[in-house]
């Protein structure tokens, strides 16, 4: 039951999910808000997610679907599943109200930081769940692809951890609560992987893997463009947000050199 590929995939999903806790570590070293740190982290995350979506996830999904359904139908299905992923992410996005940077006050209108942290935990947990499925299936199918997906997800989970931990910490003054809510958002990822192991693994196929990877591509693209990039710019550090996003985009292709 627990063959090498399954164990490898579950470990990758666990590492990717628990990397969220690294973001909570920031609360140990700070006693004041660091909006510039949030700006850089979220911008970098957006770049990483966009890059891995277009250079790893979607090309792989396209390849699997073309092999399963032929060239023309495979491409159409890849795009269709990507669009479904975008629609799914847009539906989940309604859970999180957007709060824009207030130029008059010179600050972000986070009047209830605890609510911001709690709602962020729910939203991040929800989108971590299918990422866990994708990480498991990618790692189960191919070790190199699984590592690439896990690294990308782990990198974007770190600033997500900051996004949950920092408002929770500043609202409650409790690092314990900050770690608790960050852990809950991250554990959704290995839970998704476990579901894939227990339910989806017997039905593993190139078509199913391609479909899920295309779905998650759509989710990651939507979150990057609609959530992370606007969030990185809402603190007024537009230049830092742009530069960190470009750095994130350039970094992931360089990982293929090794």
C-alpha cells in the first residue's frame, strides 16, 4: 500500500504544507508591523506562482492530456480545465473581501486584523487543499516534477503564513494563536494529499493527472493575479511589489539549471 512513490508524494505534500509555519516564525523576531516585508513576500510569491504555472504545471498538464486524448482535443481540454480552475478560484475568492490601500490615510484599512488573519486562514486552507492533491499526484507520477511543484508551493506558502500570522499576532498579541491559525491553513495541503492517496490513487491516469494539474494551474494563476499582486500593492510600496514579482518570475526557470 505504502510503496515508495506514495511515501515520496505524501512527504512532499507535508513539507510544502508545513512550510507555511516558516511564515509564522517572523512573529518571533518582530514586535511591530512590517508592511514592506508583506509587500515583498506577496509580490515574490505571485512571481513564483505565475512562473511555475506557465513553465511547469500547464506544459505538463498539456502533455498528459494530449497523450491521453490526442493533440487537438488534449490542448482544448487543457485550456478548458485551466478555465474551470480560474472559475473555481474566483468562486472561493468571494470569501475574502478586498481592501485597497487608502491614499488619504496612508495606510491599509485593516480595521480588524484578527478577522483578516482568520479569513486569510480559511481562504488559504481552501486553496491549499487542491494544491495538496496536485503535489501528491505530481510527486507520485514523477519525482522531479513533484519536487518542482512542492518547492514552488512551499515558497508561496511562506508569505501566506506571514499573511495569516502577522495580523493574528498584532490583533491578539499571542504568538501561540498566530502559529495555531497558520498551522491550520497549512495542514490542508497534506490532508488533500492524503485524500488523493486514499481515494484517487487507484484511478491514477495521465488524463486525471493532466486535468488536476490544469485545474490547479488556473487556481494559481487566478490567485496570483487577483489576490497576491493586488495585496502586494495595497501597502503603498508599489516599486518593491513590482521588483519582487519579477524576481519571483525569473527565479523558477533557473531551478531547472541544476
